[in-house]
C-alpha cells in the first residue's frame, strides 16, 4: 500500500488529518512506508515507459508518412521538370505541346495541393519527435530519481541496522556493568554467601584454636614427663599402678604376677 493510496482512496486532495495519518504510518513503519513509496514510483515509471513506447510508435508513423510524402513530392517535381523540358522541345509540334502542357498543369495542381500536406506532415513529425524527447527525458529523470531513492533507502536501512546493533551492544554492556555493580554491592547474594562462608571458617578456626589451647593446657609439661619421680607421683595420683623402675623392683613385679 503506497503513501498515495490514502489520497487515491478519498479521490480528493488530502487534508491535514490524512496527512497526519500518513506521517504516523511512516513513523510506525518507515521501511515499509519507503518501500511502498518506491513501489508507487515504480508503477509511475512503468506507466511512463508505456507512454514513451506509444510516443515512439507515433513518431515512427509520422516520420514514415513524411518520408513517403517527400518521396512522392520529389517524384512529381522530377516529372514536372521532365514535362517542362518536353514542352520546350515540342515547340514545333503544337498538338504535342498542348498535350504536354495539360499534363504539366495537372501535375502542378497536384503539387500545389500536396505542398501544404507535406508541410503539415513535417510539423506532425516534428511535434511527435519533440513529444517523444520530452517523455524520454521525463522517463530518464524518474528512473534516476527512483534509483537514487532506492540507494537512499538501502543506506538508511543499513544505518538503522548499525544503530540497532549499537543499541544492543550498549544494552549488553549496561547489563554487564549492572551485574558487576551488583557483585560489588554488600547486599548481593554472592557477597552474602561469601560472608557466611568466611564467618563459618572463622568460627571453625576459633573452635580449633580453643581445642588446641585446651589440649596444650591439659598436656603434661616437660618437667612432669622428664622427671620420673614427678611422673610416678602423677600416675599414682591418677590411680595408675606404679611402673617398677629398678631391676629388683621389676623382678619382684614379675614374681608377683606369676604367683
């Protein structure tokens, strides 16, 4: 549907309301509107091309008619010249001379009637030629305009595509930046999880330190383990049997266990 459809539908000059409707349609679908306008131009170009073909045919016919008339005119002029020469040569023969003069008179009358017709044929051929030239120039101009409009539309479409890709790229960069900003914020789920993990690790570390401190506190010190008398006293305090230390004590212990 071309932009001229609205005007053609109404059959009158578009008023402001129709013009506003066309502008809204173009804004809503600029590519489709431009394509429709190009289709309209192509239709006009085709129509003009048919008129050019018809004008060329009329000019061809007019030129053929002129050529035929000129050929007949020249033929009759040549015949008149021949009759004139024969009349001059027949001066001694009055009867022949009179016959030739009648023939020449008839031919001159034909030439007199034919001359304006040939002039009109010349004018018709010239007019047909001028009209053909005008239509051909109009056809060439409209063709160039259509070609230029097509190129402008294709460039505009490429520009729109580049703008669309740039917009998508910008939106993607914005999303990435937003995501990055979210990751760096304190309230992000990732940071909350990381904090919980760090807190758990710190709690376990503190618990391990407490256990290690307790173990270190309860572990006998070096003097307690190195001094046999302190070690024996501690063992006795814990209710553990005293290990024999000397050979005699060890042998007595063996005899006691064997009895």
